[in-house]
């Protein structure tokens, strides 16, 4: 049952990420085809993050109150309906609305799924179980754009979304094989403010926001930089990001294994400092090979700082609230991650327009050092407590 839950959750987050990536090669051309206004492209992409941001904590609360399985079922049903709605949308506003609702469905999946994995995982294996479940995210990042562009090119714009909706429907019925998952029967789930009062959960939220902010910086700025410095076209840029994602996917289970055997704070601190050192090097790499290598190592450094956050937060929730707090904890993870992704691109673009990519990456190094300082302060408090 443990491995069944793990595989179903990994497949669920994989499908959600495939949907997210599949629109990348399709939507810009489709919006141009229907004569959509210039703001529509950004709106179609942004509304998904808005839905994820809005739904993370509420669905986490529901996962704690009702149990994990009902909320995961709700998320997969929402993924089926909203993916079909997106496929059938023939104008701007239905596209935007369907993307917003896709984000809400994703919030349900991302809150209940990892909480269910945490329920079935032995405490000493949580890092490994969660990292394996989350490999679906990275695989979806790689597969989504390729799948969307290829299938749409062969069979039409809507075809990839029909395939994804059908796969999500199969997963929906597979979820009935899972246990309902732990909830707080007859009691209220802990309020978000109470959960955030736990130092480890608050620290994890900060680190995840900072890590996602870094990924949000790279997405809009690095393609133009790689093209300007090395002449990479869209395919070359895609390969560069694909190599980073593939390497991160390959090492993710190892990082989860390390997170189960090392002090979480120490691992987070090491990853944060490593990323702070590497950040300017992303903009200074002299060759394509050096740029791709640096980008890959930088992505792994982000994993070292972020992967221990989830087992750290769930262990803290376990000590403080029992297993009933997992849903809210993962809702906070979703909110923190989507907040970083939402804030990163506009902040980085505004700074890069005036000072360039190197200035942005140096500024991000300073943000990482501040985050490392926050981790160090928790060591100081823990020492004082003893």
C-alpha cells in the first residue's frame, strides 16, 4: 500500500506538471491565431499560479479535516474537468478561467498528495518517500513542453489535453484503492497562524519561497541571456533547461536519502550557502558548456536547500499537532513555492532591465545569504534552549 500511494501521488503531480508545461509551445501560437490582445499571454500563465497560491492552505486544511483521499479525488476530478475546458476554450476569457481553476485543482493535489505519502511513510524514510514522489514534478517539467508541442503538431491543439484528461480520469479511479488518509475526525484542523508559529515550519516556508524565487528568476531571464551570449535558439535553451531538470531528477532520491540521515537545518544551510556562491557564476560562465554545467549544479544546490524542508516541516507538525497537521504544512509549502514563483519574474525583470543579469544574480546571492542567516539563528536558539 505504501508503494501504491507513492506511485499514485507521483503520477498525480507528474500529470499536473505535464499540463503546466504542455501549454508552453501551444498557447502563444494559439493566442496569436485568434488575435488575442498582448496582455493575454501573461494572464494565461499567471492565473494558474494565482489559483495554486489561493488554494494551497484551504485545501491543506480540508485534507486535515476530511482526510487525504477525498481532497486528492477532488483535485484529480478538477484536473479532468479543467483540462477539457482548456481544450475546448475558443477565446481568451475561457482560457484564463480554465487556467485559474487548474491552479485550484493543482492546489488540492499538491496539498493532499504529499500529506498522504507522509501518512504512509515510516518517519525515518519520509525524506526518501517525499523526494521520490516529487520526481514526478521534474519529469513533468521535461516531458510537458515536448509532449504538448509534438502531439499538438500531429493531431491538433486540443489533442494533448484530451490525453492528459483521460490519464487523470484513470488516476481518479485508482485513488479509491488508497486509504482515506489520516484526518482530525471530529476536531478542527489547526489554524494556519498556529501552524506558522512553529519555528521549523516557518523556516521551511521562508527557504522554499527563496528557492522558488530563484527558479522564477531563471525562467524569464536566462533564455535571452543564453541567446545573446552564445546564440542558442529555442531548442538549445530547452535542452539547457532539460539537462538541469534531468540532473535534478536523478539526484532527488539521493538528496531525500541524505535528508533522512542528516540534520535538516545543516543540510539546508549547506545548500543555501552553495547556491549563494554559485548564483553569480550563472551569469559569468564563459562558454555554453560552462553555462549549462553551472546551471545544473545551481539547480542541485537549490534541491539541497529545499528538499530537507518538507521532512523538517512534517516532523515539526507531527510533534506539535500529530499527523492532522500535515495537510496545512503542505498547503503552506504550496503557498510559499507559488509566492516565490510569482514574485521572482517581475522583480528580476525590473532589475535586469536596468542593471543586467549579473546584478540580478548578485542580488539573489544576498537574498540567499539572508536566508542562511535565518537558518543560523535557529541553531543559536536551539543552543540557548539547551
